[in-house]
C-alpha cells in the first residue's frame, strides 16, 4: 500500500454503494419506502417487513466501515500533503463520528427487525425515533464535518479545484443546519439534500485529492 493509503475514491464508492443498496433493496423487498417516525404506519411496517428492515440494518452497518476508513485515510493524506492545522483532525473526527452514528442507527434498525420487538408498539416507536435521530441528524451533521475537513484545506492549499471546494463548504453548511431539525421537525427536508450531496462530493473528492505535492510547495495549511 502506498504512503497515501488506500484509494479514497474507491472507498467513497464502496460506502456510498452500500448505503444506497440498503435503501434500494429494502424498498424493493417491502414494496414501499422506509417510514418516517412521525407517521402512524411505522409499527405495522416493522411487523410486516422484518426481512427488509434487517437488510437495511445489515447494509448500512456495512457502509459504516469503509466510511471510517475513508475518514482515517483522508486525514492521513491531508497531513502527508502538508496540512498540520485542524483541517485534517476535523475530517478524522467528523468521519469517525458519522460512521459511529450510522453504525448505531443500523444496529437499532436490526433490533427493529426482531419479531419480539416489532410486536411492542411503544418499543417500536422509541427505537424508530432513535434510529432516525442517529442515522439522520446525528450522521449528517458529522458527515458535514468530514466534508468541511477536506474542503477547507482543499481550498486554502489548492489541493482541490476552487469551485469544487466551495461546493463542499456549501454542503457542509447545509449539513450543520440540519441540527435545527431537532427542535424544528419541518427542517428534516434538509437531511436528504445534505446527505446525498455530501456522499457525492466525498466520492468525487476521493478521486480529485492528490497523493503527493511537489516538495517546494508543501507548507502548513489549516
């Protein structure tokens, strides 16, 4: 393995594909999309679609692993490129926490697939909200930190094209604004925007971020 670590672009493709597969496969199996915890039909959905819920949990837990590796690799590569200030650490912290939140949400979803749990309406509601909170706001806010941790050094050190880095900063801001979806549930519409734009940006950044810089251009960068 090279000094730059595993290929970031490939890691981005893998965790994005696993995450999207969790949504697509479970939707096909159930014949409907995963319900919102704010609706009335969630308990019936979990009772009727236990296999689909299990698949969602499995694939999203699997997606959390390459996401954690992506964060570690991106942080190490930024340091190899001369970034010594907080940018690389922010990327590592944000990506690690985003991976952890996704893993927790996935394991809660797996718990909801158990027939003895799905039979208890009150337990289903509580676990459904927990899965939504960790896989929604919890995951997206920290995914935004990962994006920002790569975009800011990419902008300042000219490691990434300026318009692309600026786009990452905009995505990161939207991701942080999803925090407001906790008290203002109507703002939950920002979650898919920040999530899917963030995933696409990270995949592209993985292919665009260089492995090395000319020695005379390396300097400390925030």
